[in-house]
């Protein structure tokens, strides 16, 4: 399995932000995207995960292969940690949540309502959801926000386990992830150039 | 799909707001109407089916913006969109959950509230039947409206403006069915039209709602 | 060589409509003036409705345009959904306020006419009620357009709303008919003869000719306004695109 | 001026209301058209200058 992105142009609010992106991630490999704020990393990840339409270019894998984690974790405060995870496990048809609980050391918290968790604990729960999906491609946007050093290590371990199992991961961050072996790519050079002014066509620019 | 339904029901029960709020609102409407039109019991019994239908409709409207807004805010909707469920199914399940938490309690409570409005004895059966057939349409149409306004701040008012005109046929045939039965006229046409609207809406509108949601998630 | 879709290019659309606009506007002014002046000054009173029959020269064309505008919006919405021509979506957006105003005119003149005829300003007559519902549809459509920031999203959502709304508008029409069998003149818009009830056709022709001229005038007015307003929407859209591009640098 | 009889108020007010609304719609459309046109020209000139 290999994730190939060719000549991808992504848009935000109808305006191209990154263009001509080519990248390839093969099984067992992790790629970290870097770049300054607002360059379009989130837009790129959402487009690759199939949540947004690409303006041009192709993504080789179907969205059915991918699990996406964004800035919001999709946690329901009134439900317990275990109920939150069980829900996603049954939506993705994978069943067991024990492995995910163990990976992020959520076992002791399993019966607590998710609303009572700290920010870091919520983030761990959000990341545990990725394990539960059973999808081979992890597309993650700023996964380690609000995690402490121990939790970052847990996350790195989870990603390594995922890669060892033949999965692949595409991450965007500007914080250290504790994944020294991961390839790093700067998206800065792909910043889209403004289109010509006089191109008064159907797309208005 | 069942997991999604169970989750939505569980959320509605735990977070409150679901069952309780709609019913309380329905009760308040029913209690306020006599203050507005006067304590004339024959007048009240004449307008009872209309008031009960309108109360149910407004109570239903009240909870519509919660169908997608919460899932949108916390990112669940994005995650659901990448899940191996077609969006049409998600939309239908959401509508079903809304009906179970809002519509069904209203149907069950309607006869009790009918007593407050002197609803004639002949009206109870047809009223409950018309609500039972009609309220699913309210939930499905409402889900369409909620999908249209999901990404908007202050979408609540716009949602009402968009959904209320779409409720007109259901309201007309629903209230008409109860009214005709009370007056001893044949309610068959209304019943058939109401059932027709509900089944057509359930069969077709989820496609429009899913299309709209797809646009909004983009 | 040229297909109709060429006019979907904004530049081409602006160029073509700018050339046509003076002619259409002139035609609208002439036809409306002739129709309304003829109807107002040179037609006899109806033997039952008296001089109120003169209201039809406004009421009927406005009612016709209220419905036709929605039909035009439905068509342009479909074109947008199928062929993704921006001008089409913008034309629907430009037309909606015209339709809303026409609906208000039809409702207002209907109410003013109903006051002496039915003895009440407002009657929950099926046709009047349907127009009230149509007005609500216009309001919702316009509100949805203005609530969404992204132009393409707004175009998509309003198009789908227009489609769904059309089905429900027709459904409401039947529901309302069933709900109240009504006092309104049982006239189809094109059969002007029926407007004067059971008098003979000979009499009705006196009313029919100015009415048809007035209707043609309203159609021309609509086309002129749609041209002008669509141009405005295209320019506004280009301006937003330029400003967005400026922020990019 | 034709003799409108007892319905003069109704007829005249319908014409007044309707023509008033139509004129208002036309005037608003023209004003907005002018405003947007000049605003676009300004933006266009600025953008062309800055490249």
C-alpha cells in the first residue's frame, strides 16, 4: 500500500492556497508536514482525507482507507470514555476498544464521563479513536497539542505500532512529535501563486 | 447505524433537553392559549386540534438546530463523514433519533394536553393517529433544514424561516384530519395525503439532506 | 459555432446584456405604459365589480411574474447544479427579490380589491394563501443566500432549497385548495374572459387586450431587472474574488 | 381622469402601492448596480497597479 498525491492543488474559500503538491508515503512510513501558520496544512490534510474537494490533482487512496483526526476530537461530554470509543468502534465495525485504551493508558478513566477529562486526557481519547478505526492510513492534524511529555511518548509509541502493523501516517505539526525516524517535508515551497487578474472566466479568477 | 442511533438517544437522555424541553414547551403553548383566547370552553374545544398540532410543530422546531449543530461543533460530523456509513443513512438515523426523542413523546402527551383544551371525545383517536403519522415528516423535513444551516452562526432563526413554509402541507392535512373526524366528516383524504407526504418525504428528502450536508462539510 | 452556454461566461454575459438592456428597458416602459394607461383610462367598468376591475392590469401580471420568477429560479438552479455555470446561480440570486416584490404586489392588490368585493381585507382564500406561502419561500431563499459567506456553497445550498421548495410549494397549493375551497375568481390567468364572471366573451375582450399588453410589459421589466441585477452580482463576485486574491499576497 | 365611482380609493391605492414598489425595486437595483460597479473599478485599478 502506498499513498500517492500528485499535482494536488487545494483551495480555501475558493482560493488556491497550495499547488502542485507531490508526495508519496509507503506502508510502514510516517511523513511529517511542516510549514508556518496559515500556509494550508489543515486544508491539505482535509483534502487528502476526502473531506474537501481537490481543485486539481489526485490522491491515490480512497477515503475509505483513511482515518482523520483534526483540531476537534468529536468527544461527547455526557458519554463515558468507554462509550465514546465503543461508539466509534461500532461505526467502523472493529469491535474491541481494549487495545486503544491500553495504548493511551485510558483504562483507569474508562468509566468517567468524557466531559470531566482534562484537555490532555481528551486529546488522548481523541487519538485513541484512531486506533479504534482500524484504518491503514492515519491523517492527523496537530496530534500532540496539549499533551505532556509522557503522553507524547505514548503517541509516538502508538504511531510506531501502527506503522509496524503495515499502516502509514501523514501528520502536520510544528511541535516535536518524538518520531525521530519520520520523514519531514516543508510545504512552504508549494504556496500557490496568485492567479492572473484578467482571467475573467467562469470561476471569476 | 444502530450505534449512531443509540448514541444519539443516549445523548438526548443524559444531556436533557431532548425529551424534557420539547414536552415542556408543548405544555406551555397549550397552557398559554386559553389565556390568549379566553376561557370559553366551547371555543377551546373547537380550536383544540389546531392548537395541539401547532404546539407539536413548534416544539419540534425548537430542537431542530441540535440535530447537527453539536456534532458540527465538536468535529464528530467530519469524523462521521469519513466513517464507512453513507451520509444518507446518517441523515436518516439523525431524523429518526430526533423523532424518537421529540416527536414520539409529543404524540404520547397530546391526549393528556387535549384534556386541558376540552378536545371532544371523538377527536382523541384521530388526533393521536394524525400526529403519529405526521410528526415523522416534521422530523425529516427539519433534518433537511438543519443540514442547510449547519455551518452558520446564528442559524436558528434562519432554520425556522426555511423550515416553517415546508411544514405547511403536513400541518394542513394533519390538523384537517383531526378536525374533520370531530365534525363527523370523512377524514380519509386527509389521512391518505398525510401518509403520502410522510412516506414520500422519508423516501426522498434524506438524499437532499445528505447532498446539502456534503456541501456544508466541504 | 456558438452555443447558448457561451453566455455563461461572465464577460460575455455582461457584454451581451449591456447591449440588450436599453432595448429591453425601452420595451418594458412602452408596453407597461400602454397597457396600464389603456387599462386605467380607456376601459369600461365591469357591471358587477365596478371600477375595481382596473386593478387586474396590475394584479394579474404581478401574480404571473411571482410564479414565473420562481420557475426561472428553478431552471437556473438546475443549470447550476448540472453544469456549474456561475452566472446561472447568480441570475437566480438576482431574480429572487424581484419575485418577492411581485408577490407582495399581487398580495397587496388582491387585498385592496378584496376589501370592497368580499367586504374584508384578508380572506384565507386558497389563492391568496398560496401566495403568502410563496412569499415565505422567497424570504427563506433570499435569507439563505445572504447568510452564507462562500459563494459556491451558497449557490449549491440555495439551488437545492429551490428544488425542494418547488415541490413543497406545489404540494402546499394542493393542500391549501383542499383546506378551503375559496372565494377567489375561478380564473386561470390566461383566460381573461373568466375575470368578469359570467358576462359574455364580447365584453371581456375589452379587458383582455390591455391586460395582455401589461403582462408583456411586466415580462420585459423582469428581464431588464434580471439583466441589470445579474450584472451587479457578477461584478460583486469578481470584486470579492479580487479582494481575496489581494489578501493572498 | 375616468370616473372611478365609489371604488376610487381601492383602484388608486392599488396603482399607487404597486407602482411605488416597482419604482423602489428599480431604483434600488440601479443604485446597487452603480455602487458595485464603481467599487469594482476601484479595486480593479488598485490590483492592476500593485500587479
